[in-house]
């Protein structure tokens, strides 16, 4: 009978469980367990003791369960027989998996039957060594990655084949966009599959769906794929056109604002208002229609046009003078509009010299501060305020006091 003096793991890193070939041990034997391992003594299918990382000397003090099967002492040492398993608890990554047959379901968008396959990788590590050895290893000499996956394959296939079509249907994912949801598929399958593995002492550290295999040769698949991408292109073109139209509208709006600001600055520089410009436009229209003959009927003279003010007033006067040389007719609406404009422009605004408030046309005293309005202090034609004893208005030429 050969007794082992030093016991240690002699398998490779891709092995989950390795059974030591020697079954006969004595007290005093050295047991070496690495950081990522556990050692399990089993007799008659029953776990006796489990040792964690470190160097252990087998003695009755640290082998309470084994002491019950020990034989008689020989040369100061007690012999015993049992099976010793080393369990590798490192996380073993990039373990491949794949469906062994096609997954069939009805596409939720285009409503045609499709068959797909799936494959990917997972990472496994052992969380409960005793449960793994009792439920999966049994009497086997070792348990490799391939052997463990072969035993767990039924759980993987069951979860993948039921979870994937369920998730696709619930979330209404068409077959042509499956690759966009690989991460979601992985997480969805992982939750249920991890619970299955726990019962066997295995921790599913990671689970990834990496590839979806679609039926590229299926005529229905080809036809609906063409339809799908044509629809996607049409939607993209419509969205692009909409964005371009919005940009064009925004540009036109900005142009309008810029033009309005430029016109406002122009009026400010040339010292006239929008109302005056509008009056000028009306007068221009009347001149073009040769309708200035109506001015004589209304009793309106060229002098009243000076109330428009400055250069604009002179232009209106010139246009009116030219138009009066011809005859024509004028519509009632145009006549009324012109009357309102001239009425607005013929009486200049007056302001109190004391408080600055606007005066009523015939006021002799300011209704805000009571200051008497000085006679002849402003031009009745254009509203120019005299600052000296001038006899004529330097703005429009009207005689002072008329």
C-alpha cells in the first residue's frame, strides 16, 4: 500500500474538478491547496471535509469527520482511505455556446414565419464545490469545460429557445433589427439561466449573445428585407426633407428680421417714420394712377403735403404737382385712405417747452404743467421749433405765424 506524503493539484486551468489518483492517506500527510482551489474529501458518496487555500497537515484535530473511518495506527501514523477532489474556482471565460437547432417564431412586424439561430460566449466559476461534486461529478475522474457544458447544455438551450422569441414578440422587434438588441437579449436570458446554474453549484458570471443567424436563403426573408430597407430609406428621405425645409424657413425668417432692422436704421438715418413712408407710398400710388385731380375736389393744396416732413415731404409734393397736370379718377377706398393719411400728417405734433408733454393742436396752455404755450414759437407747416426771431421756417420755408 502506497501512502501519499504530499498532496496537490496536478490538473490544468481549463479543468473544473480533478480527482487525485491516490486514495490511501495517513495523518501527517501534507495537503497543498492553491488560492483559487478547494479540496474535498469524500467517502461512500458523502462529503467528509473541505479545505480552503493553504498548506494543511492532515491530523485528527482538523479531520473530525475522517477520524471516524481511520484505521489502526501504524508507526505512529493513522491510515485512512477516501477520495480527494480538487475544485478549480477561477472564473473560466470565453466558453462558447450555440443553439443546436433553429428557433422558429412569427415576426411581430411583418407577420411571416422565420427561423433563426444564436451563439455566443459565457463565463463560469464554481461557487459551491460540494454541490458540484455531488450533483454533477459523481464518480468521474475529472470535469473539464466541455464536460460541464455538455451537462448544462440542456438548460442553455431551453432558456435561449424560449426567451429569445418571447422577448422579440413582447418588444415588437423585426428580424432585420435583431443585431441592435444583442445586449438586451444577453441580459434577458442571463437572469433565468443563472438561477438554473445555481442549483448545481455553478455561477454564471457572464452570458453574451454575440451572433444571430438569419435565414438568408428564405424567399420570404429576402422579399421582406427589400421591403423593410425601402421603407427605411423613404422615412430617412422624408425626415431629411423636413429638416431642410425647417432650415429654409428659419433662414427666410432671419432674412426678414435683418431686412426690417436695416429699414429701421435707414429711416432713423434719413429722419422719417414708417407713417411718413406709408404716406409717401400712397401719394406715389395716386400719382401713378393720375388721380391727383381729386385733391382739388377735397380742397387740399400742395402746401399741406409739406407736413410729411423733410426730404420725404418735398418728394411727395413734387409727385403730387406732376400728377395734378393730368386728369383721372380715383376709387373711393383710395380717396379715403389718402384723406386719413393727409389728416394725420398735416397737423404737426407740438410739445410743451416746460415739461415735454405733447400738446393738443389748439391748446394755449399745457394740460400737464399749466405752462402757457408761446405763440409763433413753432412752424405750423412742419412743427419746427424756432429758437430765434426768424421770419421764415428754415425747415420748410413757411412764413412764421401763418
